[in-house]
C-alpha cells in the first residue's frame, strides 16, 4: 500500500431531492454535456470562416432540431450498447433493469452508434450532407465525454486498477478496498479536455470542416487511442474481466475505431474541398 493515499471525495450520487424525485449527478452531467455541446455546435455552424464556400451546409435550426435526436441516440444507444457488449445475461434476466438508468451502465460505443444512426436519418430527411453533421457532432462530443466521466467518478464506478502512485484513491464502492488509479479522471482529461483541444485546433486552425469527414475521422481515431491507453489503468468490468490475458472489452471495441477513423481521414483528404 502506498504511503500517501488521497481520500476519495465522497459525494451523494443524488444532487437534490425534489419531493419524490431524486435528481442525480449522473443525469445532471449528461444534461450539462449535451447543453454545452449544443451551444458549441451552434457556434460552429454560424462561423462561416470554418466552412468551404464561407457557409455551413446546415443551419442553426438544423442543429436545434437535431438535439432531440442526439439525446435519444446517446441514451438509447448507450444503454443498448452496454446491455449487448457488457451485461447481456443480466438484462435478459431482468429486462426492466434496462430502464433503470440511474443505476449507471452506459456504453460510449453504443451511444456513438446511436448518434450516427440518428444523424443519417435526420440528414436524409433534411437533405443536407451527412458528413457535415457528423463532423459537428464529433467536434462537440468531448463535452459529453468529460462530464460523463466526472459522473462516473462521483458514483465511484469504473475505477482503476490497484496502484501505488501518490494520487491513488480508495473508492468506497470497491469491495476489496485497495488504493486504485482514479481512471475516471484520466479519461475525463484525455477524452474530454485533450481531445477537445485537438479538435479545436483542427477545426479553427487547419479548417478541417472544409474537408467533410476529417473532423469525424479524427475524433473516432483519437478517442479509440485515448480509450485504449486509459484501459491499461482501468479495472476491467468484473463480469467480463480480461480477455486473452490483457485485453479488455473497451480495447477490443476501440481498435476498429482507430482503423475506421484513419481510413476516413485519408479518404476525405483525397477528395476535393466541399465548395469545389
């Protein structure tokens, strides 16, 4: 056991009680992440300098109307992905548990697929390029990832592997009670802050939105790399454990993301800018 252990800042998962309604930090985190992402998406669409031809191929109204689709895609896709990839047996035995979102259990990979499906349908209905909305969604996704990981930390879930680093913490939800990496904070930093800054440079300095698919491909590849790195510090899900000695489900699901993301970037850069 390390000589120094940082006390875990215990917080009640319930932020406030409104009569019989319990407002949880988990729900607040999703709400704030989606709200900030929506605000930033509007700014991107309004900034004509970032787009080929000086104007985005979609409007602020499109962004506003897509917000509901995005929210449903995140929640339904994330929950369904968790049920399929991580705990299929549990939800087969307890189907109603699927709707108990306050107990946690969301998959980013499932949520991403849900958002992409919503984008494809919505863009076809509105008749604007699918890749334009994918790029915008990719640029704002780090907001949700950051606050989602902070919510995981508050809940004391998805904690890290045992460690003797000076900043190790003992999580009250850990049945073993040993110092561990605060891996939720690692992921919040990488998938949230660092990824946002890189995408910000791409969109505002390199004008990546002028090449449809580059921003989306960069997000997919960089998230996959960040997730694989973080998985080396994160305790595997107990119902799955390690796969093939050292792999985790998060790693396995992230490897295709890197390949797809890099492929999307190469394909997009070989095409002409959107205005041409």
